C-alpha cells in the first residue's frame, strides 16, 4: 500500500476561480483521511487533483512515492467512488466489478472471476453477480461501486461524498461498513464529505477545509477538542463561542473579559494581555452546579461568576431535547447570553423554566483567534 502527498497544490479553473489555494498534506499508507468543509470550499477539486481529473495550477502530487502531477487518471492506480454510484446500468454486477480489470487487459478470465467473487464477499453481497444495478437497493449499489473501485487492487481509494444520497439509517450502516472494508484491506483512503459527524466518526485524520485551504489537519479528537480557529470550532459540532479581551495571563491561564463575564481559560498558544480572543466551550464541558448559585465565588459583571479555575453561569433553561444517549439544554444567562449544554442522559428532571447554575473548568475552555 502507498501514501499520497500534496505539496503546495493550487487549482485555478479557467474563468478565474481559485478553488484550491495551496494545500499540503502527507497521507500515510493505509490511512483514512477525510476532507471536510462547507460547500464550495474546494474538497472535490482537491480529490479530483489526486485522481488526475484535474491538473493543479501549481504544486505537486505524489502517490506511492512517484510524482503523478501531470499523469492521466488511468496511470495513477486509484479507485474512485462517486455520490451517484455511476454503475453502468446495462451491465450485470459481475461485468461492472470486472470492468477495471478487463480494461487493464492483464488478467485471465479465471483471475477476473475469482476477484469478482472475492469482492462480492468483501462487500457482503455474494450471489448478486448476474443482476443488473436496477435490481439492487441504493445501499447495495453503493457497495458494488466500492467493489468495482477495489477490484483492480488500486493503491488508493478516493471517495467523493459516497454516502450522501443514502437515507440516514443506511448512511450510518454504510459508514461502519466502509470503515470495516477499508481497515480489512488497509487501503489508503481519501474521503470527501460536508457532513461533520461523518468526518469525525470515520477518519484517522481529518483536514478541515475553508475557502480553498486546510484550516486544520489532525485526528478527530484533537480537531474537535483543540480547534485552531473559530471556523473549525464552529464547523465541527456545536461550540459556545464568547468573544473578549485578555485582561491577565498567569500560570498558564488567561482571564478573558467578555461583555458580561470573565472566563478563565487554559493558554495553549501565546496570548498576551490586551489581545482580542474567543473562548470556545464545547456543550458537554459544562457541569450543572446544584446549589452553586448560593455559594459561588466573586461575582463579575452580571450573569457570570469566577470561582478560581472555573467559571459559573446562572440563568434559566429555555429549551430541552433528547439526543438519544444525551440531553441538550439551552440556557439563557441572567445577562442574556445563550449557552448550549449537553449532558449524558439519565434521570435528569431539569426542564424549561428551571433556574440553574452551570460551571466550566478553565482547562475545558479553549482560546482561538477572534
Ligand atoms: P461541494 O461540497 O458543494 O461539492 P466542494 O467543497 O467540493 O463543494 P469544489 O466542487 O471543489 O468544492 O468547488 C470549489 C470552487 O471551485 C467553487 O467555487 C466552485 O464553484 C468552483 N468550481 C468547481 N468546479 C469548477 C469548474 N469545473 N469550473 C469552474 N469553477 C469550478
């Protein structure tokens, strides 16, 4: 198996759109990397540049150590799966899966038949070889598209929103299935999605794209817990973001004065007194402080109180909803700030109209550039 490297890749389309503005990444052999970002940020263009359907305006592409920047798709040894499956409708499933190997011309009929059977086993659809695509469900067609891409033993698998047209339940099943298959054969995979949940749950690493650039590249936990920018914090999952100014930095913690509250946050990168910054707090980082309303520390402005290394917010629950294994609360603090809090499901009797206090530890507050 083999890695993929992009160095300084830019792509300007005829007509002037600079869709990719210089991206760098080294994808290791066997790694599953997801390009995730909002519509139009350049994900598909980046993937098509790896596949060879687009030639970069600048920069280089290497696959398995060989430069392929200007090579046509068929010389790159990659398998691609598209959102719309793109199976050949008039061919049988067997013929669809055999297509790439037939085109290569290097295989005997026996080798092709054996490989098609192996691929059908891999995607857990043995025995459908004689059917045509219209005799399969959407999810089954997507598995066949995957089998077709993998049959010629490509060096890398490139997936462009392959699950986007499946309904939610099937999509979740296929996420697991796709990951299982990818791990079973250990193939280097680049996956494009605009679905942040999919990116977080499937990948070894994700590259969060914004406006033609990688904003952050890293493992899901890192990108989620330690966003480098406000954009990343906001794009991946829910984030409470408070803008403020650093009023003091001491012992690795910064005091950030927001309009209505001072928040203490752990300092990861250099910040100095007077800097404008944003505090990012994930909803599941808050705790309900039962009884804290009466024994909180020194009150700041109104609505927030600072007690050593935690910040307390008092207010009222305005909304509650169950998310399956957790419960989401919306709070309005006494100063009118809206906060989203998520707690593990349990016998939580709190509900709209209840007065509550929530606190967050300084180590659970992240600072990003304002
Ligand atoms: P989506 O999630 O909507 O598919 P994306 O992140 O994959 O978006 P791209 O399809 O790579 O984004 O498009 C990036 C930018 O390049 C967009 O502004 C798009 O309009 C533009 N673009 C894409 N393909 C072409 C093309 N063939 N010619 C000109 N501009 C293009």
